[in-house]
């Protein structure tokens, strides 16, 4: 190699080394934030909890199913405003996966299996109604996925030794007790009761519980009969009840049943001193369907906005939950919405206690849960039932409002008594 070529090679080598040094100096050192992002695993950014449910959005229970869905969605909206559920040292966003079970128990079970096996949801929420809940809890147990449900009150759901199902609501046999207590507190001279029943798991348990409790209180049950779940005409039962001239008429069924019984009671002139139902009168739809004919009618309630509960959960009080619900949906929340939101509160507290999303650890935390929420006590017995929370009673008032009238410490209006006969209105 000539001397000139050697000199040229050395010059070029020095130039390349200088350029490399300049490039290195021009690249800024990563910031602390950038370094943290590079080190952070993708799982932190993608942390989420997916709750799945099959809910009745069409069919007989569509209105109640709408309330259930509303309660679920309101919780999700509020918890995500806070960054999600605390899980260990991070927060996980919450998502919902909801299918329409068409008010059909078999369909509900099929959809819950799909949620587990295809959608891979983290946890399960319940459907609406005891029949659908009975079917879906069997699927949850099969796959060992926890289900917290808020709208299946029949005790038969929990008499099968299952370990993965929990209910936040008061069991069915206790539904009508408070209406009986309130009526007797108002008029100790009441003597007789008639009970009309939808032929379904929930309603049959409600009715049997009411019958036994009424008899314990010294009342005579003069009528006790059922009608088909899809009944469009109960006039024969109304006529039979009218012949017994009962002081109290109690209906065990759902929203559409209570509307039907009231319409045909007016047509046939059935006018007891007290009309009360397990489900229906506490729903805004009841007043919409009946207008002034809803006046005086009593409804059992798992929860009301006037109850005096206080909590450190995201809703805090029944009043605050009611305000949030009214702002979002434009109406006073029915108890089905509140108890559905409470199911997610139960999950949140169990996940926090478990420190993660492991299904068995969360199941164990649910079994040990003892928490005072905006909805009331969340605590489960060995079967998974919440036997620790009382019921309330609401009445459709003559001013068009719906008010808590029992228990006395939560009442915002006096119990209007007696029911004014149809021919005197």
C-alpha cells in the first residue's frame, strides 16, 4: 500500500470515529418516565376485570332486566372514574359483557357457559329471576367461576351445596313479612289474608313464607292459589278471593303479575284494606301502567333511597346512589338496580381482600365477606345467602309519589290506610 493511500485510510477512519461519537452525544438519555415505560410489563397497561352476565332484556322480565343492567353499568361507570378496582398495587379497569337471555332459563344457562368458555370473562354476575339464577349457578359451579347474583331470591338456588354462588339480596320467604308487620302495627284487628301466586320458584317460596308468617301472627289465610307464569287472565282467582272478603291481599310474583292483578281487581271490585306485592309496586313502570289505580298499593323492597345506611364504598349512601342513578337514567332507582350495583361492590371488596383475580381466592374472600355497603349488610351464610339484611316497604301515594313507609326509622311518609275501595273513588 502506498504512503498516500495509507494516509487517506487513516483520515477516513478518524472521520468515521468522530461521526459515531457525535451521534452518540446527540441521542438524549431516556427520562425516568421513558425508562419506567420500557421496564413496565404490558399486563399493567392492559389490567382489566371483565364481568359477564346473561340478563333479560326481552321477554316477560325485560323491564326488571333493564334495571339490573342499569345497576351494573352505573357501578362500572363510577369505579372506572376512579381508575378501576384496586388489585394489589394497581387499579384494573372494569368491563361488562352482557347477553340477552330472553327471559328464558335454558337460554340463560347457555349464555353463561359461552361467557366462561368463549368470552373468558373473569367473573360472573347474576341474571334476573330465581328460575334463571337456578340454571346459571349450576354452570358457575361446573366451571368453578364465582357468581355474585342480586336478583334470584329463592332458597332452592342455594340448597344444592354449591360453593361458587353468592346472593346479596334477602331470601324469598322473607319478602312479605314487613308488609304483614306494618299492617298489623297499623290495625291489630286485621284477621284474614288472601295470597295469589305466580307458579314459579321465587313466587312459591315468597307465598309459603308469607303464609307461615301470617299464621304465626294470628292471621287466618282464607285463600292460597296460583296461576300460570304466562297468565294473561287471573279473573277467576280475583273472583274467588273477593268471595272470601279478605282484609289483606298479597301477591307473590313479578311486575307484570302485579299490574294484571290490580287491573282485574278494579274490574271485579276486589277492595281489601291492604294490597301488597313482592315485586312490582316499587317500579316506576307500575305507576306508568296503572296511573291513579296504583294509589295505596304496597311493594316489598330490598332497598329504598331513604334507608339510613352509610358506607365507604363508591356510592356512600342510598341517597347518593339515587342521585347518580336519577342523573343517568332520569328516574328514581328501583331496588333491582341498587342490589345489582351491590353485587359488584361485593366483588370489589373480595378482590381487594384477595389481592388479585385468582378465582378461588376471590371465592374464599366472598365467603368471608362482612361489609356494610350503601345497600346494607353484605354477608353470606355457608350456603351463600345473605340472611342478615332486612326488607323495607314502599307505598304508591295519592300525590303520584312512591315513598318509604316502613321501617319507621326510614319512613318519609305515613302508611296510607286503608285502601280506598274502587267504588268510592
